[in-house]
């Protein structure tokens, strides 16, 4: 009896799965329009910075560090 019940339930499940597979969900209307809007709104990538030598990068890092230290000193003295 249990096998018969399991077989019947399995057949119902298979039928439901086949129906669902045969009728896929419809695509939302206007999906192409949304894709076109997104493509229009894309921000162009910024230009790559010009390559610097190691010495130039090192000097830049040190200059920014000095500025940050000066700001901290000014904030602490107020």
C-alpha cells in the first residue's frame, strides 16, 4: 500500500515538474529597454594615469605623508 501511494505521489510530482518545465516564466516586458538605458548610462572609464618612475611615486607618497602629518599636528594643537 505504501509503495502504491509513493508511486502515485511520484507521478503527480513528475507531472507538475514537466508542466513547469514546458511553460517557462515569461520575460518581463521591456527588458531590452532597460538594458538599453543601462548601456546609455554607463560612465566612461577614466583615462589611465601616466606611468611614473619609482622615484616619482616615492616622492609623491612622501609628500602626501608629510601633508597628513602636518594636518594631524594642526588638529592636535587646536
